[in-house]
């Protein structure tokens, strides 16, 4: 299948007026897409504890940074998605740890972004990567994410691919969006 530069719902590059990372769609199997993402910069924080608690706390920390709680009090444009994934084991050696990240707007670089006030916020360049992605609506509870992960894994197998990393969860809408209007995605890295 030929690569498409924008997904049918227009998420590649933007979603409901918010900037999103650029990607091309390489292949589809049912609701699963194989996407090739362009390199992009993220602001991220790693936290220990349960998954849902890490997401809430990480979101608050990073939202503070982009809404002006930083060295220059500069506001940075909101982007999507907010991503949560397991942290590298060395990042927090005791128990579960999760990395929560926001995408930095295009055209910004590590050198022109304000210094965070809060310790632990990192500005990291994500290299180009391939991800198998499944989008779904509704509330993205841990049980629902686990069910959707089984669908994602079946789609990955149908495409003849093998995952090369841990599951990521991605949220596109604020918590006040009605559940049936929410866009959530889960993804697994591919070689």
C-alpha cells in the first residue's frame, strides 16, 4: 500500500486546532495503522507510581511548564497528544515508573525554549520512528487500554510486523470532552 501523508481524519500534523507530530501512513490492517513519524521535540518528565497517577501528575507538571511556569514565564502553544509510556528501567530503579510527554511546537528548538523551573522536566529530541497505532474513542481506562492493546497486537501480527518496544498510550482531548468525542491512541514501536 502506498504511504499517505495525512490520515483520513486529519490527525497527522494537527487535531482540532492543535498541532500534532507529522507522520505518514505506510500500511493499514483494519483499524491498525503503521505510521512513520518525523523527528520531533518533546517536553517530558518521569515519575514513579501507578500509571494513572503518573499521567495526572505528569500532565500537571508539564502543563505548568507550557503555561508559563518556566524561567522566562513564556507560554508555549498546547499540542497533542499527551503520551505516557513505561520509563527506562534506569530512570527510576524502585518500582513502576512512567514517562509523560508533550510534543513541542514545530519550529522550536532546545536552545530557544525557556528553562523549566521544575526539576525533572527534560527537553528531548525524538528520532524518526515507526509505530503501529490503534485509535479509539471513549474513556481510556487501564482496562480499556489493555483490551485495545490486544486488538493492536492482532493488527500488528496481521501486517506481519513484530513490536520492538513497550505500549504507549496517547490522549488528544481534554478531560472535559464527552467520552464518545474523545480520541485516544495506543501504539507500539516497530523496527
